C-alpha cells in the first residue's frame, strides 16, 4: 500500500507544505517567520519545510528584507518555473492562447484564425496557437474553451454542428487532442469557464449557488450549485439558447440546431433587429445597445428618447422571460449577467432586467454585472488549469514511501 498514512509524519509534512505553498500563492513573497506565523509552525519546522520545498524546486529565494537594525530576513516565493499551463479560447473567428506560470502570471499570448477544415489540421492549429504564445517550458496542462460541450457518455462534442465547430466532430476527442498536443487536455464549455472566473475573482466571489447568463451573439448559461459546476447528463446543462420561449419558434418548426427558442429572441442579431424597429441604429448589436442607453438617458426628452427607453425595456423583458424560467427551476441567490448584450447596456439595462424578472417570479435573486476584466473565457481556463496542476505538483513534495 502506497501513499501517506493518516497521522504519519509524511501526511503532516504534506499538509504543512500545502499550507505554506497556498500562503505564498495568496500573499506573495514571505519570510520564514511570516510563513511560520501563517501556518502555525515553529521556526525549526518552518526552516525544514522551506528547505524541502526548495529542494523540490517549488520555492526560491527572493532577496533579503531589511528589518530592525542589524536584522535581515530571507524572502521566499513560489518558483514560477515549477510548471506552466496553457489556455485556449476557440471561437468561429479565432483561437486565442494564453500561457501562465504556476504562480498565475501570464507569460505569453497569441491569436490566430480558427481552423476551417476538418482532420489533422485541428491539432496543428491548436499547437500553432500554443507555440505562438511561447511557453518558457513544457506545459503540464491545457484547458480549451469551446462553444459546445463534451458529452461524458460518448466523449464527443455536443450542442454544436460541423458547421459551427469544423474538425471537432471526432470520437474520443479529449484523448485525441492530448495525444496530438503531447500534454494533458481538458475541453470545457466556454460559458462554464466564464462562471469559474466570476466565482474565483469576479461578481460571484463568495457565492456557492448562482447562475451566469451569457448574452451575446449567442446565448448560454452556467449553473453552479454548492460551489460545483453542474454539467448535466449530456454536458448540456445551461444550453438555454435552445430553451423554448413564448413568442419564439421551436425546434419543431426550425430544426434542432436552427435559430429558435430563447436564442431567437435575445441573441445579438435579434436584439439589433428589435432596436432598429424602435429607430435605434448601430453597426452591430453592441453599438446599437450603447446608442439606446445614451438616447434613453434621464436628461434626454422627445420621441427619440422615448423610443430608446421602450426598446431597452423590450430587450429586458425578453431576457427576463428566460431568466424567470431558470429561476423557477434553480432558485439561485445570484444571477451574473455578462456578454455583449448586457455589458453594452451596463447598469441601466441590468436594472431593467432585474425589474422585469422580479415582476415575474416569487424569488427575487440578486442580479450583478460581470466584473472579470479582459477575456473571461481565458481567465476561467487558466484558473481551471492552475487548480489541476497545483494539485498535481503541490501534492508531490513528500515521498510516498
């Protein structure tokens, strides 16, 4: 039987090592006395721990900190070169790659067009994106965000057609990608990754039960229950774009993967068409929504302002209908709104959606706008990759015999 036995010195060393490494990750460079204070370890034990972590290549010296007259203290930090992880955000327009070290610092990024043809080119393009990002060392894990979901019962990509994701409709997708890239791979729905980012350092931080709605050109959601992502039997939990919605065509009339349901009412193209019917213009739905918000400002008067307000209320009512259905089933305490539709509308649109939703439901969940900056899909992918790799690397510091 291998592995540390409960109550043995090996297990205690492993627990102490993890506590010290976590403190260094959260607090940054620390002295030995600071590590001892944060972990509750004695000076001799803290010294032995740091020697052990240095020998394992997980901690390095980071200079000297001057203290009281005649006193100095060595400063230690996580060795960023202990491991590197990669994240990919795959969309119909491009593949965006980002590399981070084990401390979470971004060390490289790159963007190139999404593969348009099936077959071996898929792996080649993914590898090209990662190579372009320029990792300083071998990658320990790559997390790929896609506008689809892996069906755990088949290992195939679901909720996307060959037209949507060319080259991805292959069996044993994850093992195939891992073999081709030469690194362990995780493939995750992009909206789920956004929810992970919001939970780690965004609007859902501290909330273990929430729903995230991604309202952009496409519509999707993520469901977090008890601090864990709920994926469903086929990986499709949260694919609310296909949800039958009053006033929209269904799959029966339009086809299984056609534009129907909640998507047909609230997707970017539908929102742009709706605002144009109210006389609000824009080159795309984001600009049209922003123009509507400006025109509907409280200081504006006249027919143009009234029409813009009516258009925004109509968008909010459409979004609220779908959120009401979700709320009646999940009863979340929090709903995080993100994506181009709601972020272009900002706080004025959020308030309207909240007002409309609370008029439809008995529960009154809080609604917040996303607070994750930059690309939230890549942020969530890096968070997931780092969690997985830190568990692997930090769990290997103590001998198992």
